């Protein structure tokens, strides 16, 4: 997005508006995973606040949880995740670093509670057959 001034630098108000539009729940990648899991016959709960990290999909009877991570926001090592913003680079490096640390802490805490966890990255949405196979393998009996 380019600001009305013609440059790629946002005013604080413009930046706030852009950031407010970023969703944390019910994102497109998350909806894809939810639809696939449901189509495969699995039933789940969403965003359980009583579990570390509030997993996106929770399968309580199986003690399994799935996080659907955006590559940029969670510091994935793919092309999209390794992009570095030019504006306010230190802020973004620190923010994404905190997200990665929080994710690792949540995974460790869930594991310590006896939960199995699967992380699905946004870049993995392209191959739905492979994603379905991965879900089946993780959730299978």
C-alpha cells in the first residue's frame, strides 16, 4: 500500500489502520485447514484459551492441537517468511523474534502437558493433497 503522499512511508494513522486490519483468527490459511480437517471427518474446537498459545484447532479427545502460522508473522524460513521490511526494520525484527520465542514456549508447554502439536505454515496451503495427507497422518488413530 502506498500512502497518499506518493511514498511507501505511512503516517502513524495510516500504519495503525493497516495493522488493525490484520486478523489473528479465522484467517484464510486457517479456514483452509479447518475445511480440510472437517472434510476428512475430524471435529475440533477453536482457539482454546485454556491451552498455552491458544491453538487454532484443538482435538481434545486425541490431545492434539494445530497451529496455522503465517510465514511472515512467525518467522518461517521460506521466501515469504524471510522477507525483511525496509521501514522500521528493527521493530519488525524484534517483533517477529518475540513471536518465534512465544511460539516455541507454547509448543514446549503443550508438549509438557501431554499434547501433540502440529504447525502448518501458510506456504504449505498450495498443495492441498499433501496438506490433507499430513492432517490424516497427524490425526489418525
